[in-house]
C-alpha cells in the first residue's frame, strides 16, 4: 500500500479500536511508573506532534518541519502565563491553543504558497526563526535558560503530576486528536485536500481556492501540535530553547517516517520506537544518537511502509474477522428493527 492509496487513511475497526484503547488504559495497572510516564505518556504526546506531520503529508502532500516550533509556541505560552504571570492553568491552556494555532496560520500563509522542496525549506526556516527568537529573548522566554516551575494542574485530590493521571490525560488527548484527524480525512474538506495533493492545477480549475485549503490544513495541524505542546510542558515542568532546536525537529522526522507516513497510527508507533531507543540506548552505549540514526535507516530501507504498514499486514486477518463480526451485529440489529 503506497502513500497515495486512499485506504491508508482508514484506521482500525470499531472493535479493534476499543480493544487498543482498553489495552492502553490498562497500562498503569500492569507497568511501573517509569514505563507509564517516561515511555507511555511521552510516546503519546510526541506521537500527537507526529500525527500533525503525517496529517499534512498524507492528506495535503505537505511535509512540514515547523510542527515542533508550533509545539514549542504552545508550551512557552503555558509556561509564561502560568509560571511567570501566575494565571490559572485553564487560561494558559486556552491561550496556548489559540496563539499556537494563530502562529500556524501565519506560517501557513507564507509556506503554503510553495510546494515540494520549497515548502520543506520554508518550514525549516520558520522553525529555526522561532528557535532563535526564544533563545535570544530575555523578557518573556528568559533566553537560553528557559522557564522553570511549570506545574501540572490539580482537580481536587487528583493531580496531573501523578504518573497515572498524567498518562490518562495524555491518552485522552492523543485519542481525541487521532479521532479528529481521521474524521477530517473523511469529510469533504479532507477529500478536497487529497484532490489538491494529487492534482492542484485541476482542483484550481474546478474553482477551489487551493491556497486557502492548504492554509486551513496547516492551521488544523498546528492545533493538534499545540495540544501536544501543553502536555509536553506539563511533563517536563519547564521549557527552554533546547525543546525546539534542530535536534528535536530531526527527531520528529525520524518518528513520522519510521512510523509510516501513509498511516495515521504510524505517528504513535514511531514515537514509541523513538522513546524506547532514546531511553534504553544510553544504558548500553554512549553513542546512542548513532544507534537512533541506524535504527531510522534500517526502518527506512527495509520497512518502506513504516512500522504501521508492517503491523497492518500482520493483523489484516484479525481485522477482517472483526469487521465480519461487526457486519453480522449490524445485520442482526436491522432484523430486530424490522421485526419490531
């Protein structure tokens, strides 16, 4: 299945999705706090950023390097408003989502007028521009030191600083963003984006405002990355320019490509692989970045569809069985309705 195959936007069936959610929800009951937060929660919010990358690449044909910058904009907004100015957490979250989406809109106005390598390079320049800004700004962003003392909110006796609570919030946010992107892919807006991806000249001839659709897609992807930015700053309790530097942008490319650009769920599989390698490689070698690079090369060369493509092939018989069970259940329901 290639990246242009329309079936590649399809996710798991309803029963399979419920099973995956149930398994993920059971993780805090089965695993230690280290695996729940350091591996599980981190994979979920990094996967959400990668989801925004794959959404743009898969549906609109735009591979953006600016998503980490938008993620950082959201994180910095939360840190500035809640840690520096002591505003309530919900004010910081709302402002972060709005401001980061606005930054994505502005980035999109500039970048979406181009295509291919030019779009790629412009989004890279935008990412580096924001990195240089926060690195040199000592009034709001506190320069290279960054902002410390960001606290996750509490709801009565439940604090999101606890491993289980933070994991469940990360899981809920990741599931919501995944559902949103899948939903958009099936709407007329999503189908139009795919038409623009395949033949923008024809879509322009048919009367569609190609630039406006691309900017709208870029803004939506920015919102998805902004949600992850809120979780990222709560996870770290701080944010600095190092959170959005070139190495983080490169890491996001590794996550998206190794997970599989043709499949939305590849974002989270790639994030899980990246998180596992980065957490455990340093225990065996001091050159863990080399190991990450070799892992990325291996996946790219030998698994061109990414981890999601391999997983789909392996579970295809099970998926067919689940879909048959769903169809039978629907048919039984229709018979009952007719009988009534």
